[in-house]
C-alpha cells in the first residue's frame, strides 16, 4: 500500500521549498538530525515522552503498509533538547509484527537517540524525506504540544521518512518546535 491510496488526507505532500528559507535545509538534509542538532548546541539531551503500543493515522498506516485500521503499531515519542530547550518532537512508528524481527533493538533504546542505530547499520535504507506544515487539525501537532507542556502551538514544519531494515519500515516524523529559527 502506498501513500497514493489516501489522496487529500496526507499532509506530507508539501514541497520543502514552500517552507521559510531558514527551514529548507533542515527539512531536506537526509543526514542524522540528532547529529546536526548536537553539532550546533553546547548541551544535547533526549527525553522519552512515550513508548509502547500506539495509534496510527491513515497516512502513517499507508506509509508503514499496515493494511487494516486495527493493525498494532509500536510507537516511541521523544523530545530532542538543545541547551535546555525542546527543539524537535520526534515520533517513530513500526508495525508491531516487525519489532521482534527487523526492529527488535528498539525496545532497548531507553534514552538513547534512535539515530545511532539507524545511521550506523549498513542494512538500513532510508526513503526520501517528505515535508509538511502541521496545525491543530493533525493529532501529531497535539502530541507535540502536550510533550512540550503547551496548550497550543502555531503551525509547525515537519519532515518524515521511512527507514527499512530487512524490508520492514520504521516511520519517523520530526516536528520542528522553534518558530522563528532552526534548531
């Protein structure tokens, strides 16, 4: 199943060039976002917001290839924190049936960044990045607001891509929390 099965519902159909100039590089750079943030700050940390069974949106289900609405998904949501300020809310999803095989290492991550696993494993392949501008109509925006302790946020730029290991996708969505400047 591909994203084309959900026309009009997938906010990740936006071109990164539509983003403000200062965000374009962040939305299109396919290297490790964690490494890029670490290089730009004095102190980096990661806070696990939630981990376990999760709900999936139709566009996420399509990207993961989860055929039916009640397909079990394992989720991990984290905040990437630079110099004490949350700069990115990241959401990782994988079909629960693939956790024991291809993505078993996810359960033991704890507070470590997922990037170390993804970019150090030569068996992992990444799909092209997709960009979106998320607002209150999208549940991921609400997850980011709750994670940061804010009642509301303005529309936020996000990117996502699927990482494949042994043919099984892991979908990562990264929502940029800074409004007027890049992380």
